[in-house]
C-alpha cells in the first residue's frame, strides 16, 4: 500500500509522499508525480494559423453550447444547516465560510441524484440547437463528479457512488453533441492549494505545496482526458496568486501535447482582463476568450475565438429561491447578438441535487429550440456581421456559400414600423431575398446603401424574424453610406 498525504480532511487525498522504505507502489507514484511535474513548454511544436483554425473549426461553427454547474452544492440549493447562504449557489462553501471538513461531512452523505437522466439532458440541449456541453468535473469546492483515483472527495463517497460523467459523455456521443469539461484550478478543499484560509482545506497545513497540488491537478486531468476525451478543457479560478503564468503556460503545453485536438480556454493562464474575459497579450496561453455574464460591445476581429458564458437566472449552481429568470426573448436575442459578433453563447443550467434541470430552464430551452428549428441556419456555422452598425432593430450574421456566393442573414427584433426595414451600408442589391419561415416572398425596393425590405404578411416570428439575402459574389458594404 502507498502512504497517502493526509492533512486536514478525515479522508485522504491520494497524493503519494516520498518516504523510506520505498516499495514498488511508491516508486510508481514517485515516477508518475515527477513526470507530471516536468515542464513541457520547450517540447511543444508551434502551431501554424491554419492548424489552429482546423483545431478550432467545430468550436467556431457551433455558436451555441450548454454550461452545466452541478455538485454537492446543488443539493444544498443555497442553504447550509438550515440557513440561507448569500451569493451564487456554487460558491456556498465560500459564502458560508464553511470549513472543508464540515462541508464534506454535511453535504456528501446527502448527495444522491436518483432522478439523473443524462440522455434527457442531452436531448433537451440538442433540441434547443446546442452543439456542445461543458459540465463541472470539479468546481472551486474540490468535489469531483467522477470516481477519481487521487481523492475521495468525489461522487464515489456519496450514496449515489456511480460516475456521473461517463453516462453523460456516452449520451453526448450517441446524439452528436461534443462533451467538454469545466475544471477549477482554485481548490478550496485541497490541503496543498496555497491560498490560505481558515475555512479552506489547507487550514491546518502550515506548508501548502503548489508543486504537489500541480501534480494532483495534472493527475486528475490525465484521468479525465483518458476516460472522457473532452473537446474543451474549461479552466476557471486562475486569478489567485497561488496560480502563476509559468504554471498556466506549462499546463497548457502539457495538455496540448497530451491531446493534440484539445481546445483550452484562456483561464488556464493569467491573461484575461477581469470579467470582460479577453486576453490581449500574446505571451499568455489559451485558445479563446471567456467574457462572463456579459456580451462584448463588438467582437475581437477575424480569427479570434471567444465565448460568453451566462446564466439563465442569477446563479450557476442550483439555488432554490433564485427565480430571476431571463425571458426566452432575451436568451434568443443574446444568442443572435453574440453570433453577430463572431462568438459563442455558453448558456448555463444548474440541475438540482436530485439530478433534474429546473422546469423554468427546460421551458426556455424548448422555446429556443422552436425558434432554432426555423432559424438555426442563421446561427450555426455563420461568421460575424459585415455591418459596423445595423440600421434596423436587430442583428446580422454571414455565411460563405459553397458556390462562392455570400448569404447575409438579417435578424429583425420585434415588429418593424409598417412591416418594412431599411438596410443601410449595403451597396450591392441582393440577387434573392427569402424569409426563413418560408411564409411569402419579401419585397425589396430602395437604392444602394438604403435597401428597403417588406416583411411578407404573417411572417413575423416570436423573438426574431430572419431574412436571407443572397449574393453571387461578395457584397459591397460601405460604412460611409450609413445615415447617422
Ligand atoms: O463557475 C462560475 C462561477 O462560479 C465562476 N465562474 C463562472 C463560470 C466565478 N468565479 N468567480 N466569479 C465567478 C466571480 C469572481 C470574480 C472575481 Fe475577479 C475574482 C473578482 C476578482 C477576482 C476575475 C478575476 C474577475 C476579476 C478578476
């Protein structure tokens, strides 16, 4: 048996320590730990822009993903020992300053999601037009949704016992949805995570050791990549000083070497600018920007990938009393707004401790799906708007057609006055105009730089009505023609 490093938790973190006498198990653990600690930066070959584009292709075409925040905090639903805890549901341990051991003792025995139906989750996502899922393998509290060999702060220590990730990954594969993982760097329960705190797992450890934590992190990521082949590793909790640029760069390179197709968000490193989420300094690693709870005013230019993650109500992890639901209209218009700026929308659901996605979320997903069934082609596989500003209330996206032509999608929000919209900036007259709901033929009039399109009778859609303007060659757009 290997010795386990065991500091503040009653149960152990299975990180091998080096002591004498050394048996075979220990030698193995020592080798694994040393290999995980080796810096790999110099070994990674530079990627050409074309190679990066190929690796990012599915992500850039997807435009719409689902975030899933799920853990033992979901069962607590915003309360601890009968008292409400302020803040987001998944920040329960921090909000209540709950010592790691107490958090564990109170919540793990209660986590038993018997109503978990992963295929139903995937189908709800797929029907909404969602192309990838990102689920929390581990959030900041350190609890793991799979049976990790390196800790028992995991689902195997709950009454449920079974791996929660595998059946979701299998359902994703069955239904053609990319399976991706969120994995927090910051870990409130691990005795070696170096930011000290009286309620953290390192409280009684005088010398938290980030090298050892890094080996734990890499060891777990190795388990996750091997078992679930995630499309994305979505890091978070990188902002504390305990995590450095050097560690971020090393981890990014190590992951890319481990799995050459993997996409890694920019929170692996220290480059993002607050909640705007964007990395501008090229020295920092990460494949895409991560604005949080906001949509940037414009995109970040061609070839720059990004994804706005947002909640449907006011929390990521389930909170029973959070009923601040956004309307479906807002959610659909957010998706359009983000696509028009060349980004992805990562929309969150917070399932309950029993394993159900809240009804309010399911209702919204179904309504988004109805809209996407008709209008999804104006979102999936599109690129940013060609217009610097829209002269109608709404947005636009662009598609390169296989025959070399261009299709401009025009998203009209609400009900335009007199059923007519004016499209400024567009010089070229469209060869063909259709409305995606296929109700009648839109009439086009006007002149260069101020084309007018009349909505056919009965074509108005809930949330947004979409036109397709087709051009055999690239249309001429001239910002200067725009009216003030
Ligand atoms: O998982 C969800 C949240 O629990 C998590 N991210 C989403 C996806 C989250 N963690 N923290 N926050 C959200 C808010 C924290 C903001 C701050 Fe900071 C951390 C303010 C100061 C430090 C990040 C770094 C934003 C500005 C600097």
